[in-house]
C-alpha cells in the first residue's frame, strides 16, 4: 500500500507538481507556502473518498477567490495502478467533479465520471461505488457469463475500496490518530530544531509503519536524512517547484 507518484495541476501553489514519494519523503520548504497547500491537498483527497468534497471546500475555502478559475487535476499512482480526478468551477461558485478515471494493471480501465456523458458531480463516485469492502463470494445460480461479468466488476470495486481505505488512512499533522494509518503528514516548524536527531528518529520509525511526508523549513534537519529522501521546495511567483536532492529511483 504505497503511493508511488502524485501529479497535481492547478491547485494553489501546487500548480505543476509531479512527486514520486519514497517511504519517507522530506520536503524542505523555507517559505512554508507549499507545506500549507500540501496539507490542504491531502485533506481534499480524504474528503473526496468520504463524500465530503463540498463540505470541505466550503469550510476550508481552499478553492475560493477570483484566482481559482482553472481546472484542478489530481493523479495518483500506486505502481502500475492509477486514479485520476478533475474538478472544475461551476457558475454558482461550487467546484464539481467533471472527470474521474481508473486504470489498473490487470488491463481494466473505467471512466467513473465521463465528461462526454455525465453532468458534473458534486461528489466523487468513490463512496458510491465502493461503500464497503466487497464480498468475493460469487452469486449463487449465476451463469458463466454472469460470473465473468461479476468478477470484472468485483475487481474494480475491490480496488476502489482499497483506494478509499488508503485515502481515509491519511493522517494529518494535528488530526486525531488513525487506526488504519497509510500515510502520515507532519510538520516540523522550527528552523533550528534541537541537534539530538529526535525528529529524524521519529520520522524513520513512523516510515516503518506507513508512508511519511515530513515538511520542514530547516536545512539542518534535512541534512540528517538520506539525500534520496529529501526534496527542496522553492516557491516563485506563487508556484512551488520541487527539486529532489538525488536522482529519483524508477518506480
């Protein structure tokens, strides 16, 4: 259960993000703008998986304002399995899902929200299509064709359920602890943390249980990690640029 690539277009300062996180990902963000926006992005993904998109956007205001006029596109890869969603502003000021897709390495692809056929949706289809963990018991009395059709649908539903579990397992820095933790996001705000290496030890220990994204403005803290885990963030003219300190490995 590992997020291997995250591509984002049009979301606040993360307008052109292409991140390939490892088990531990340290973002050195001196201005801390991208840190705030990354936290908002992860909260948005959780809201999508829980059917709370409109409530989250209304309460957080992350896509409010006159500058928020371009579509927001999010693509998540888990090795060779991919999920994508596009949000677009509507005349009334809300943002709706205009496209949602899945592409699995078993050769199964699906447009969950097809812009050519479906009206914009207030919520993503994840909670509706995978409301609970599916059963793998084949329907009784089904013909062979019906069993094959059921199997294809079950593969899709099972992966969507797994994706929901991953997104709902994202632990934000100040949120209540989760039992089924998949990705932990936390912030070390001090530019001069104590030199005892405690923060690095905490991050390494946490990364043995789930993926970890640690954001910090501290150069000295970043130096205590493996260079392959560290990504420098520079925000210029409102756009965050992510530069790995070492050549990323292929995933």
